[in-house]
């Protein structure tokens, strides 16, 4: 049993078995890392972060949505709509999940959990499934009515990957 205040000396930290108890839970920590990564995104409307964690609870990949490497942050559009889809961001932006997978520092991602601030789209779910990710933890599901998210959930269900 551990005490915040040592019951013997009635003094903080004086007990050899003292340890802090109000620590961040691991799920909060990993989602916190995803949220911090999202803050690196230059997308003016939606910033997404992803943090991939292995079965030993070690972070093995982090990413956020951004333009492809070498394409220059000012060379491609960030707008959401326009007369020509080529002039919107959607053809270009690399999703947070893709970047987290590509940034992995382990041989593979089999059995990993992904913490992601926005529910993965259908393309990202394909990547997660093929990479061997076994669990999805998300914060926002703001696009749950969109077909791509419905399709995404369909694939995750079929692949036996829970999301919560
Ligand atoms: O799975 C995802 N991962 C991800 O990084 N994104 C990014 C792509 C865009 O930069 C942004 C969505 O933009 P918007 O909300 O303006 O449509 O979020 C979007 C999704 C799902 O839509
Ligand atoms: Zn996606």
C-alpha cells in the first residue's frame, strides 16, 4: 500500500515506498500524444493526430495530417471546396494515420492499438487493417454520417477490429 503522505513521518516523500498516485492513465497519455501531434497540422479546419502503441505499451509511431514530404506547405491548397477538386486539399493531404504508419520505428505494427483524434476514413482503415493494427481508439466521430466513415466501420467490423 502506498501513501501520498507518509503515515509514519506524516511528511510528503519521506516514506521510501512513496509514489504519486494521480498519474495520467495510459490511454489519456497516448491520446494526449495524438492531440499534441494534431497541433502540428497546418490544416485550417481539421487537425488530426495519431499515436500507435504496441502490445508492450510503447509508442511506435506518431503522425498528423499534412502535405506529402517535399511538396512544400505553401505549394498545395488547404481549402475545402472550389470549382475544381484539384484546387482543394483532398487529393493531396496525407492523413494522420498514414503518417503514423509510415513513421513507425518498429519492424511491423502487428497487434498494435492506434489512438486517433478523428475516426479513421475508409482509406485509413484499409491501411490499419493491412498493417495488422488490432484496436482503434478515437476521440471525435464528427463525420459519422459520411459514406466513407460508414464504409470504414463496415471494414473494421468485418476484420474484427474493435473501435471505441
Ligand atoms: O482519417 C482521417 N485522417 C485525417 O488525417 N483526416 C484529415 C484530412 C484533412 O486534412 C482533415 C479533414 O478536413 P475537413 O474536416 O476540412 O474535411 O482531416 C481526415 C480523416 C477522416 O476524414
Ligand atoms: Zn483517413
